[in-house]
């Protein structure tokens, strides 16, 4: 089941259905047993009454026919069976008020009476397809010498009709109760879980480091499980916020502090390279050092940019600019970078200017990141396409290449910071990247209220699509 509400509802219905079935079963067998005990008591009373008749008639008349006649008269208004067995083991009297007992059935009842060691209760089915008979056997040797045993019986349908009717009523009522339980259970589950759904909505909105200052609303008087859960989440958010802020502060301060010594190192190396007195064998190590210093400077600048973006201290300088000109400029840069690899650059932009509210420097940085990536990972003789489409509500920047591509399992991670797809993409002939370019590209697109998407197949190339809204105000982006 997909939701706790559904599981609670089904569990409530199952528990109620099981309870109804268990209650009905216990009640049915309890009533059945109680009715059988009541029937046994009634048979005992009738047996005692019959014994007194036999005893009085035997004492006054002393002959068997008057005894049998008196007993038969006393059973005229009863619907019970009676079998009297003589001292020789034969049936001397059988009373069948329903007319259901044939000779074989009477003989079976007689045999039961003869086999009884004393006063005995039991149940027997003497006629197939007919209700069983509940019987009571009493010895008669001390009452009259001519009589040996007496068996009184009654059909069990007399006492089982009530429990059977009860079972039918419960089978009719049970579906109604279950239907009501579905409605009540669903309502109770929904009412009980409504605060949890609100908590889930609040948690869903806390998706990044910028939202960690938010807290879940908690009723100060509440002490239930949801309140305790909310308190636990709030405590966790407080610890995460503290850790995240400390990390942001460290990255920002470290990046800022590293810029000055890197500038000093770069200036010193550049002066050394331009010194005519430096030996020629020292130029190559100095060139490598300058390359690494430039790379470190780029890395520090990228870290500082992302740290300020995380802290919300990187607002956009938004003005209306011609996006077509920026895309043209990026295509020219790609052509210059791709000349050494004989890359073919295709440009597809509208002939008219496409004006857009944007931070010109940030969009230029986004375009340069995408085209330099395309040049870097496209083999010699390949093709790179840079395009711009103008829509009513948004514009799209498309940068495609015929490079090595990206595996499908790597696509969800390419915008993560410092992430590399594989060793083949970690280094190339033009040096190493910082692993932050696409992360900054994604931040720039989202800061403008847009999105960036990627499609790629290994060996077939990659397509990056950046969608930017026409108005930053309507998109909700922060501007300065």
C-alpha cells in the first residue's frame, strides 16, 4: 500500500472484521451449548416426572399395561421421543410424536439405552438427513421389575434454531458494519494523519542550505508522537544549520584569504619569466608553476562564488541586454579554442536581437563554461553547435557537441560540486578542470529563475539546454 492512511484503514477493517467473526463464533457456540444444557435439564425433569408416574402406577396396580398407558397419556402434549425397554431387552413402548422414527431408528435408540451404564446424556443421528436427537437414558430396574431402561429424546433443531438465526443475522449485519468501518476508518486515519501531511509539506520545502533556518510549527501544549517528531526534526535542522553556516563561512574566508597569496605568487612567477637573465632550463618549470597557480586561482574564485551564492550574498546585476550578442561571442570563443583541434562550430541564432533581463557577466560565464566544456571533450575533427531560440515566455540556449558523451548513470551527478564522471573526463590535453564549472552554471541558470537540462549518450555527444524566463520578477529570482 502506498500510504499509511490506506494501511491504517485496511488494518482497521481487518481488525474489526476479525473481531466480529471471533465474537460471532464465540457467541454462537456459547448459545448453542447453553441451549443444549437447557434441553438436557428439560429432559431430566421430564424423566423424573415419568419415573414418578411409573413408580406410582406400579405400586398401585402392579401391572405393565396400565403403566405404559399412563406414560403414553402423559406424553400426549409433548414433542419428545420416548423408548421404554423391558427387562428382557425388548422395546415395550416407543413414542414418536413427529412420526419420523422407523423400526431401525427405534432399535438404534433401544441399543443406546441398553449400552448406557447409568444416567447418560448424548447426541445421535438416527435418520439420515434429519436433525440429530439429543437423548437422556435412565435405568428403571428399581422403579419396576418389568422395565429396564428409559430413553427420552428431543430433536436438536428445537434448541439450535436460535443460534442459527443469530448466525444468519450476524452474516447479514457484518457487511454493513464493515462498510461503515471503511468510512469511519478512512475518516479517522485522514484526521489523525492530517498533521503529518502538513509536516511532510513543510519538510519538502526545506530542500537546501538556504532553508535550514526554517522550523516545523509545534503546539507547545502537544505531547503526542507528531510533536516529538517535529521537535526532533527542529533539533536536527538547528545542528545542520550550524554546521552548514560554519562550512560556508570557512569556505568563503579560506577562499578570500587564498586570493592574495596566489596573486603574489602569480606576479612573482610572471616577473621571473619575463626576466631576460633567467636560464632557459628554468622557463619550463616556471610555466608549469604559473599554469597551476592560474588553476588554483580559478578554483578559489569558483569556491568563493558558490560560497557567496550559498549565503545569499551574490545578487545579480540585472539589466536588459542583447542575448544574441553574448551567444555570438561565445561561439567565437569556441572557434578560437577549437582551432587547434580543427573543430567545426555551428551558430544558430535569430537575426534580430533577443533582449533579456539578465546579469550580463553571469550569463557570459554560463556560456563560456558550456562551450569550453564542449571543446574540451570533443575529439579533433568534431562538431560543436551553439544555438538560441526565442519563445514568448522564455528563451533557450542550446550547446551541443559530438564529444565522448556521458553515461546515463552519471547524468544525475554532473552538476554536483567536484564530481567527475570517470578518469577519461578528469584530465585532457588542455589541463584539468576544477569540477565546479557546471555547478556554477546551474546556479547562474537558477539564479535567473531558469533551468538547465542535459541529454547525452556515450560516444554520441552531449546537449545542454538552458531555459531562461523573460522576466526575472515573475520568476522569483533575487536581483540587486
